[in-house]
C-alpha cells in the first residue's frame, strides 16, 4: 500500500478486505468504470515495401507441405510480443508458390481473404470454389472447412484478417486439421455461391443456417463498380459495406468489412468509434492522421485504427481505395457501438 493510501482513515479496512480477496468499490471505481475507452495500442503502419521481401523469403525458405499456413502476421509491439495487430484483430499476408496447396482446416475464429496479387489462387470454403481476382473478398466463417491452392504460374499474395485475439482472450478457440491427402476436397465448383451472385435477388424461401453470410465470395469488380457510382457520404468519402444478403447485416457475427474510396486531395472528416479496424490500401497513395500520428501510405500497406481514436484520410496522387476489417459486429451485438464525427 502506498503512503497516500496508508494515511486514509479506511486503510485498515481496505487491507483487511484485500487480504480476504475482496475489493472495495469506493477507492477504485474510476479504474473499474473508466469515463471513456483508452486503447492499449497506438495506430501502427506496416509498409508493403518492407513486407514484400520477407514474404518472398518465406515462399523460398518455408515449404508449404511442412506447415499449416505460410502467412506473415503484423504484430503490434504494444501487445508485448503477442501475435496481435490491434485489439481483437490480426492482419496478415499469405504467399503461395505455383502448385502449392495450403491444407484444409477449420477453427472458431472468423477470417477473411482479400486478393491483392492473387491471380491464379483459389480458396475452397465448405465445398465451394472461390477464385481470387483483384479486390475479391472471400469469407471463411467460423468452423467452415477451408484450404488454398495456387493454380497459376506465378507466386500469389493476399491479405488476411481474423479475430483470433478476441477468440483466444475469451478462451473459446477450437481448431481442427483436415485429413491429409484428401484430394476430393479440391475437386469442387462454386456450388451454392451461385445462388447469391446477383445483387437484389435471393432464392425464394431461402433460409441460410446461422447468422453468417451464405455468400462466400464478393467480387472486386462489383465493389469497384459500386464505389464509382456512389456519392460521397457525410465524412467526404464513399463507403460501402459488405453485407450478408440474407439479413442486410454484417457478413459474419464477429467481423464487419467495408470498402472506401477517397477523392484526391480532400481530407475526410475525422471519425472515431468504439470498435477497432485494420486497413489495407487496395489502390492509390495517401496520408492518414490517426490519433496523434500521421503517416503516408501506398498500395498494399496496412495500418490500424485502434478503438476510440480519431482518424482522417486523404488521397494524394489520385483517388485511393481502402479495404477495412473491423470488429464492429461484436460491439453491435453487445450494444456497445458508439461513433462520432468532427
């Protein structure tokens, strides 16, 4: 007990309570109920020019048959060496050589794949073939079997994000490896994804199981077309939300994804929210001010927006596109979403 606490008239009572593993509320309520969120981590920026040579080394030096996944994950130093990019989320890049197959597995964490340089790569999700072209988003909902293959002639890369930190902090992680050498896993077509391929149209009477999106692949071509047709929103940027076509809500119960287009030279109005975000630069160059940090970014850079941190973005050389993964869906279910704009 420090000197100030030792001088309190209730010091002996507090010591007795603590000795019995009981805590008094009255001397620590501000720590138990802070007046506002305070992120453990500051915004962080990883440059593709630094990531790319390490990804190439991983492709050359780490045989995919010897490992579960050839992925490199952005680790924020604020988390003391833990494999965490920002609270609840990780961002990563996976690299495959021609002919590589990343073996099937499934887990309770929700994950996404966003195609950067992935032409020729395919992700199989629960018996559906999801080709990966520029800007495509592919979902791997919780406990869905998924594996990856590079059928092209060049090395492929894509961006991954997942909520492993959240699931592990809840101690609710389960992981199941697939059977080795299961050739039937790869011999599939797009299957039921065809039923969800047309905007505004769904099969009559369709009742997908669970709250995850029944659509696994969201084509980048459609995303870019809609961004071009939209008008800017309240903050000055064009934002679209990837949605579950059966509910109109987030694509998964714990991950919520967005695409944004920034107009050249016009800074967006600063926003902050109670949820966290990992941002991938899909196209273009620009600058972001997040909290008290300002950094310039280029295509395929990754940066974080910690919760309750002001963020504003500016495209520099032309329009720029961002892909954003958030844990907003978790906060929606807990009725903890709060957003502000300056």
